[in-house]
């Protein structure tokens, strides 16, 4: 759901064009304070703000921005931009947001794989070292061998994923 914050006379037309262009429902809010309240109570994918209007009430704008959550903020000027242009800007902002999230996910996956790989290497080294202990009971040696084999299997699977 998208929140359109404007008091411009073309707000309904703009909302309809946006709904068609991005396939999401659009709620229109005519005041910044009401928009901030809606953001506290609802989740939106994007908030399109009529720049001259939102800048006029700095305190309410601050509240609005503090309650965005994961919504993408898009600043426009409905006095000079038509609904099609706003829809294009929204699609570009959504695409940038998706790309940023994918980059973050890939970085997190890479970091997690690296941490797991380091832990598995530590387990392998520790078990191999422990297995060289003189006079180790056979039961303990069998268990360490099992742990070493499991760690080796995990390492092999991690290499296949990379």
C-alpha cells in the first residue's frame, strides 16, 4: 500500500494513475500530521510526499519521517509533475530499494558463510589436534573422528554453495 501525502487538487487522479502503474492501492492523505498518524498505525511500501506541502510543517514532517518504517520516501512536486512522471519516479525508487536489499542480503550471506567456514576450520583443527593426544581412550578417539568427519562434510557443502 502506498501513502500519497498532498492537498493538491489532482490528488485523486494521481492516486488512480499510481495504482494502475505500480499495482498497489494508494491512500491519499491531505495533511502531514494525519499522514504521520497513519504511518504509526499502518505499514506502507512507499510514501509519496508533495514537497512544498510537507516542507511547510517541519515538526509534522519530522514525525512523518520518524515513522516511515520500511516505506520508501519519494519527494515530488504535484504542482509541476504529472501523475505519470510521479509513477516513473516511484518505480525507480522501488527498483533501487529492491537492488539495495539484494546487495545487503548477498553481503549478509557471504559474511555468514565466512563465519561458518572459520568455525568449521577451527573445529577441524581442534579435533585433529585432540586426536593426536597420546593414550587417548578409544571411545574418545571414535567420537573425535566422528566430529572431524561431520566438520569435513560441512566444509565440503560450504564449498559447493560458493
